[in-house]
C-alpha cells in the first residue's frame, strides 16, 4: 500500500530517512504556497494517522512557522531525534479515539505529553467510543473550531 514512509513495529528502528524525505516533500509544497503569496501563518498542516504523524513532525521541525497543525488519530515520529529548543511552535490540536485499534490511546497520550511540555498552545482531546476514524460529529465540530481559531478571517480592509 502506498504510504508517506514505512511503518515498522514499535520494537524496530523507525524509518527516519523515509520520514525526513516525506517531510521535505511537504516543506517544498508549503514553500510553493508561500511563493504564491500565502504567508506561512495562514497555512495549516493536518493529517490523519500516518499523515497526521507527518504533519506533526514537519510542522514542528520544518523551517516555517505555520498557522497551526492538526493531528487526527496519530502520533509523533522520531521524538528522540527532535531538538526541542529549535522547533516551530504553532497552535496544535491532536484528536484521538479511545477505541483506536491502529494507534493505541497510550501512544497518542505519550505524544500529547511531549507536545504539552514543549508547546505553548497545545490541545489534546480524546473521543469516547471512537475508533481509527473521523466519524464523530463532536470531533468534526472541534476540528472546525480549531481551524477558525488558527486561521481567523482576514479583515476585508486588509484584502
């Protein structure tokens, strides 16, 4: 199955090369948007599962401070390789279902603890009964609220 990077068992070394290659691809896309006139502060990087892992890693370790990062049913890869004093610090919203059988709530909670320690604006929300999906109306409403906070409307006088 096509993927951003190889997902290996927890007891094996991570696909550091693949994760960093994928992150560089995302950074290239972000830089194209910036060259097209969209400030980094008006960009939000988000993803589900592996895409969320890549969004978290790229948004925190990349060279551009974004408007926000949204991680759904995900985790933060390469945590031990990150130089936490040098990360970007956008708003981050991490969502996870307590019944997720693909990415355990324990793994998500470990990510949340690390992010809460290192970010000034971080929210982690657990949805009871939700498995590895985005199917909760509450979660969708929370995502919309986060996007509206991270990317508020631009006053028409500035357009």
